[in-house]
C-alpha cells in the first residue's frame, strides 16, 4: 500500500499551479502538506484522489485504496448520525460502524439527526466516515476545521491508530497534530509556467 | 511529417485564418450580391405564387445552413472529445452562434412566405416545428457555453450535449412527422439539380435554380468566413486569459 | 447501490415535498385547465390525454434540479466518486429514485385526474400504460440535464431550457398513445416508439450523465 507521486503537475482552471511534485508515502506513515493559502493544496489532493486529471506526471497506488475527506462531509441533515454512517459503510461494502463510533465518541449522538449537530460534532461524524470506508490511504483536506482541542486530539489518536494498523495518511493542515510524520512544504513546487504543450490545457494558447 | 492536424494548433490556426479570411469574405460577398440581385430582379414571377416565391433565395439557403451547421458542430465536438483540439470545439461554438441566426432567418422568412401562401404566419407543420426545436437546441447549447466559467469544462459539457442532442433531434424529427403530416412542400432543390426542370409545379426549375445555387454558395462562404472570424476571436480571448493568468501566477 | 436508493427515498419522505410536490403540481394543472378552457365536457374529454401528459411532464421538470444539486452541495458526489460505486450506476439509481418519488405517484394518481377531465372510458388503461412506459424516460433525460447543470449557481432555468427539446419525442409519442387509446385507434406504433425511447434512454443516457458528472466534479 505505497503511494508514489512522481513529477506531478496539477492545474486549476487550465493553468498549472504546482509542478514537479514527487513523494512517496509508505504504509504506516503520515505526510503533512503545508503551504500558503491558494497555492494549490486542495487541487493537488483532488488530483491525487482521482477527482481531476493531472496535467502531467503520475500517481501510483493500488486500486481503490483512497478515502477522501474535504471541507464538506457528505452528510444528510435529515438522516440520523447512525443512518449517515451506515450509508457510507454500505457504499464501501462494510457493515461495522462500532469502531468509528467509539473513535470519535459518537455513541450518545447516534439517534440524533445530523442537521441538529453542532459544526464540530458534524466534523467528527465526517471524519468517522473515514473509518467505515476500510480504505488504507486517507487523503484529508483541512480535517481539523471547527474542531475543539479535545476533538483534535481525538482525531490525532484516530490517525495514529490508522497508521499503526498499516494505513497511511496525506493531510493538508495548518495546525500541528503532533503526528510523527513527514512534512512536505509545497511552496517550492509553485508552477513557473513553462511546459511542453499538453493538449487540453490553456498552455497551448501561449 | 506534415499533417492536417498541425493546423489545429491555435496559434497556427489564427495565422492561417488571417490569410484565408479576406478571400472567403470577398467570394461570399460576390456570390451573395450576384445571386440575390439575379434572383430578385432577373427571374420571372412564379405563375402561382407570384413574386413571393423570391424569398426562397433567403429561405432555402438559411434553412440548409441551419441543419448543416448543427451537423458540423457534431463532427467538431466529437473531434474535441477524442483529440482534444481546442480549435475544433471553439469552431463549434462559433458555428452555433451563426447557426442560431440562420435558424431564426429560416423561421422568419418561412413565416413571411407562409402568410400569403397558407394565410397564416405560423402552422404546426412538421418542418416548421422541427426548426423551432432545432432553434431550442441551439439556444440551449449556447446558454450552456455562457453559463460555465471554466472554458475546458464548458467545451466538454457542450460537446456531450451536442452529441446527445443530435440523437434527440433525429428522434424529434421522426416524432414530429408522425404527429402531423403537414402543409410544407418537400425539399425540392436537390431534385431540381438532377432533373431538368420541366415541371414548374413540383420542382424548382433551372431559371430559379442557378441564382438559388449561387445564393447557397454565398451562404456557405459567408458561414465559413464568420466561423473563421469567431473562432479566431475565441482563440484570442483564450490567449489573453492564459497570458493574464500566467502573469498573475508570476 | 441499494443503500443509495433507500437513502434517497428516505430523504424524499423526510424532507417533505418529495412525493407530494409533483402530485400537487399535477393536481393544480388539471384543476386549472377547465377554468381556462371552459367546462364543456366534449372539449375536455378530447384534450384530456394531452393535458394529463403535459401536467405529468411539468411535474417531472419541477423536481429535476433536486436530483443531484443537494448531493453536490454537501459533498456527497465527491465522496461517491471516490467510492467503489461506478458513477454510471449512481446516476441510474438517482434516476430511479426520482421516478419512484415523482413518476410513479403520477402514474397511480392519473386515473383520478382523468375523471376530473372527462377522459373517455377506454382511455384509462392507455393513459396509465403510456405514463408508466414514458415517465421513466423523463426521469433519465432529466438526470442528464441535472448532471450538465449541477455545478451552476442558478442552473434551474438553464436546466429547463436544455431538457425542453429533449422531452419533445417522449411527449409526442406518450400523448399520442394516450389520445389514440382514448379514441379507440391503433396504438402499436406510438407504444413501440415510446418504449424504444425509454429503453434506449435507460440503456445509454446514464453513461452520458456519468461522463458529464465526472467533468463537473474535476
């Protein structure tokens, strides 16, 4: 379960934003992505998760190994916490949600409608969703938004447990999670705008 | 190795369009002026339809173009989806804005012609109805282009719409025929080309056909000129945007 | 897949308006028609099949933007796209859920509305049959339109414009089938065409919808 990214160029709106991104993420490791706002962290994570095509370069990972979580959690406010979790579990072919419920302390909230949760509780539910996917490589975009200190610690514990079980995590975040992982600053990869002419991008108009 | 696809490079295409454009425009103007003047002033009135028949010099070419432009858009959309040549899809966009006007001209001249012939501006005849539906397809296609900010996304989505729309346009054509058998005379131009026009009632005779043919050529050339112009404008717009974006990135 | 379907149906029931909205709209059209064209029963029974089909189509159109927009806003589509579910299957299930919440109630309620419009007695079977065969196509085509416009802020009007010409063949054959049935004429051709359009749309359009959705997601 190794994720290898080589010479990746990611584009937003047809223009390259990051280029030459290369790294390897082995199982049991976490990689924290840092960089100023707007540099293209989200775009890069979406590209690695396969939601958009890279402009150039390669993302190598086993089939269906990613669990992606971004700013919106895909929760339905008219469904209960339990129904939301069970839905995502069955989408990923899993049936057990107890581990996720315990890891994020959701027992008391199970019968509540997701719409009645606070922002932090929703976020916890959204992260608990990662555990029910059974996927090994987590791709997390600002996972700690609206979490209090206690929940951040809980989240860090969940990530640590995931790593200990042989999983890995790619996390874009501004705060220090206290994880013993590597840090990748994407600042130096900022695109300078001189590439060959891959069809399908605005570069061909220059 | 030189290939025809080399001209699909936006910059090269721009240059080529610049060279070709004056010639095409010139020939279009000559063909249209000669064809229309000949048709309007130097052909006799039809013995049944009187001088109203002369609107065919606008009606028939515009109607033919309205359909053929959609067919061209289908081809260029497919080329974009398969080969990712920007010029191709921008040409489809440019063609659509010409096509929608052609459809409007065909509908308008048809109404003007239909009024004295059938005593009404509009009937739900299969042909008229089909053109109205085609007009809606053009409007939807152009509206989708306008609604989407990212040009590549817009290109992909409109191309898929064009392909799916083509299937449904054919279905509609069949459905509309089934639904109402109609007043409109059959398309009589091409038969006139093959058969020497002796029967003025059924076919367009030679005396009308030659100026009409010239008008059709004129419309085709006019369309080519407009598409070249519009495609080049779109390329320049995209180029400006790309340059600004690069500058913004530093 | 089944989880997705049951979730969508649950949401339609709980959020309200899912089942009721289309029906209520259908009822409004059917009730208002006699007020606008006059109460003459001969005229009403003649136009009944057409009005009922038009009402059903508009009721479908009304709820199209809900098919994908909500899942887009809360990020569900992003997450589903990275899940093991094939996107083609997802949009097909979405169409099915839309049909069950909108098309099916219309099919069931249509006879009652037929009564209000003096639909001739032989027409009831054909009306139900034509709606049952035709409305799935409306849902599938509508899902394609919804997938095209899913990322747009004010996609509603555009969605209607895009879907309008795509609905023409289904409307023509559906209404024609119901009319011919009501008047006791031959019904084979429109029935075959309507079924052909529906099956063709179900078989092919989910691929186009999934393609378009993938483009919108990137």
